[in-house]
């Protein structure tokens, strides 16, 4: 799902959806209406996902919906959005977050409940020391199921995807951690295969299509100072329509998630 393919809409505590614009979010088109004299901005953080506010709605016609669901087949479009901050886990160090966006989340049903939703933001956080040496990496998954990994637990590769042997890890250009995205849910793991989640349905990762993220990283800067034209981080609304529950509702963007300031 790209901004060019969606409509931004507004949810009120009433059966009303009102379209503001098609195809483009701009600084001039970031508010829709007012209540008791106060503007409601698309850059205004929501109290809860079910609260009144903006959300992005992909086209609902079958042909376009399928196109948006599949995403782009051009790997040059598979951007990775970087956020660099003072480390929350390493004194004097740095946390480099790599965020990736998927147009959908296809989760397995649990107890007959459907947890699919439009839009999906996932990330990993690489922690480096004050001398820019690798310390650890955090792979996010499923509302708090993410884990920290040492270099011994990770696979590394060159920027062109050549995997490192154990003795080559973190030498020369073998410094890029490998991330496997789970089928449907897009949770991040360091290995391919069945990923057990206890009593919950397992995730599955495999060696499928790969993205050479090194060539597609964009530094988005900070919420108060976006870089490289990435003002989308100011959008505080939902990246997908409002579902029946919080879990089936599109997520907020990276800068409005708790992980943005932690890991």
C-alpha cells in the first residue's frame, strides 16, 4: 500500500466517514473539520486506536484491492526507513532502528477470531557502542514478543546479500544482520523455519524474495525534524482502516509507537 493508492478518511463517534483528499497528504491538507472550535489534525496523536481521527483507506474495488495487497514487485520500491537515536540500552551508544511497511497483515485466526488488518509497520533495532561497534539487535514481533540477539545468534551478510561464515561475522563488509519476515504476520526473526509462539499459532519464515536493504535505506530523522523529505512521520493517524477490535485495526506510524523511543 502506498500513499498514492489510498484515500485519507476521518472517523467520528457516529456512522460517518468523510473523505478529505485523494492520493496526497500535504502540510496544507492535514485537517478536516472542527468540533467546538478546535481543529483535529492528522499530526495529532490519538488517545486510542478506536478514538476519533484519521485513517488511510485502500481502494475497495477487487482489482485495486488485490494490487495494493500484493504491493510492488520492484525491489527498488522496498524502502527501509531508518531512525537513529541515543541508545536506551547501551550507555553512550546508539540505537539504529530499521522500519519497514507492508500493505497488509494476514494473521492466522485464533479461537475463531480474525486478526487480519490493513497496513503493517515492523522493525528491528541495532544497538552500537559509543565506538560504533555492534552490541546487539532487537527483532520486533507481535506486541511485545520481540527478542534481543547477540552476534552469535544472528546471521550476517554483505550489503549484496552474501552470507558470512561464523569466522567472518562483523569483519570487512559482513556487518549487515539478516532478517526473516514471517509469512502473513511479518514478525521479524533471525532464522528461517517454524517459529514457535507457545500456545499461539507458530510463525513461518523462509528463504523467499530478498531485499538488499542497504541500497534502499532512508533516514527519516525525528518527529520534530523529518529528513530527506520524509514528512510522513508527522502523520499520527492509522495506516489502515478501523477494524472491529484494536488488533484488527491498522497501526499508527513509527513515530507514534512506543518502540520509537525505546527499541
